[in-house]
């Protein structure tokens, strides 16, 4: 039976990462593939106390339908959370979304017509490419280096394509782990204001720094660049720092954009789970987030160092990478040194056979994929498993099909 599916589905395909997960059922496999936080570090007790408090003190509000814009106590707590990062917002200047992924989907629905140009980093978050293509966008990649998007190239591409929006992950980007410098951040804001181009800042990893904090977000810096706040949208998330299962994200932006996004959300899910929102609001109100962040930063920093040390020891000059300053990923490139395999797709298949998994880098490129690249997540394996996994990766690199 051939059902008459929508033509827009021809523009996308199933996530290569999600497909890879189907191969991870092999017993004993060590996975560097997923971009998941470590479930062992979830503050279960804190969330239990928060949910119990909600069911005791506000069961009617938490278990009932809610406003599409979000549960007001959570919006107020998110405003305070953002204030700790130098951002001044009113609760009415953000809407709560079902994860930041929904925020991206709402932006696609509200902004993109078939044939519109959209600029992303090359490489970038795979789901963003898929989301924007679903709405018919021509997705154009702006080059990146170890300091994030190259603003000179971004400016050239904006002038050439006049995009509906520019999507960036300025801090510990997925997949590259790169962080846009302070100078480049200011240039991006100046460019947005001058060219009247909407810039979308996706910031799921900004709290996961290992040493010194990263530069302020574009949203925080926008107060110093006249007119830039009018051309800036911000996507935040509690998934990587608290729990992805809560599905709590938020979108901030110009009032007219939030109004359109809210209307689209009404058609989508009516509102994000009020119980999840109320639980998150109480968790933030109780003041547990600072200790949670300190803990996960310390653990991920140790695992990142362990992975980088192991890669240098076991793979040597066959792999090149920059040590991340935060986030969840090491982005690497196979060099082919010593005649070893230089195609990450080939290596991924051999690696599965050796009991370790990672994500080849090619799917993260909207255009001109680099087959030698790969993304390794250090988030969910402890230090001993990371070392063992990299040893297995080295065996796969030296093996022959």
C-alpha cells in the first residue's frame, strides 16, 4: 500500500544517530555515541522532593491543563536562573517549550517558507538540519574553526543569501565542542542588527564548563549592542543539566516572534506538561541547581580529560582533536597517518565489532560532509570505561576489513 505522504518528507531522512542506537544492543558495548547526560548523576532525591512538594501544595495547578506560554511559577524561576548568567528578562519574554527541540520546531513553523535560506554552522546539531529541511529550507553551512563560526564567512553568506535566520550554538557546540570568542559574539550581534537578520542562539551546554566560565551568551551581550535584541532568539534547556525526561526548554525572543510561536504551540501540544513544569519550578526554587551544576561539571571535566589523554596515548597521530572546555563531546578527525583508516563511517562499523560505538561526523554537515570526522561523547561512561573504549577504538583503527 502506497500512502500519499506529504512531499516535505522527501527533504529529510531518519536520523543517522537514532539509527546507530539500534546497533547498541550488543552486550558489553561501550557507547561514545549518544549526547545523553549520565543518568547516574540525576538529582533523583531533589526531584522526588520537588514533585512531592508540588503534589502536596499545588496538585490542582500541577495536574490540570495550563497556559500555552508556560506555567507562571516556572517562567519566574527561569527568569531568575537566567539572571545568574547576566540576562535580564521578564517572565513574559519567554515561553516554555517541550525541550529546546520544540523551540527549534516552532521557529521553523513560524519563520520558514519552502525555498527560504537558513544558515547553520558546518557542522551543527543534526536534528536542526532535519527540522529546518522539513519546512522546506535551503540549509547553508557557514564554516567553523576551533573558535566557532567564522564571522567573516557568515557575513558573506548573509549578504549572498539573505537568510530567514542564522542558527548558532555559540558555547560548546554540538558536535564540535567549539566556543565562539567574545569578539566574534559581539560581531555576530552587530551583524544581526545591521543586516536585520534573526540569529537563533541555542544554548543547551553553556552551564557545563570545566574551568573558567565561557563568554557571556549572545542574549546577555545584546544589551551592549544597540538593536541586536530585536533580532535575537534564545533557546534554553534543562535537559543536559537536570533531566532530559522532564522535557523542559524555553524560547526567548522578540514579542511578535513569541506570539507566533505560542500560536504554533497551541496547534502542537497545547502546553508542555504542567506537572513537569511545576516540578522543575519547585526544584529551582529550592535552590538545588548550583550544587547539581558543580557536581556534573566536575565529573564531566574528569571524563573529558580521560578521553583526550586516552586518545593521545592509544591513537597518536592517527587522530586530531581539540580538548573541549565544556559540553559533552570531543570532535575529532582521522588523519590516515600510518596508513590507518581515514573514513569514520568505515571505522564506526569496525568499532561496533570491537565493542565500542561513536557517531561518524558526516551527518552533522548540511553540505560538503567531511567523512574523516567523528563525534565522541564522554558523558555516560566512567573513566575506566572511557579508557577501555578508546583501547577498543584503537584496535578497530588498526584492524582490516
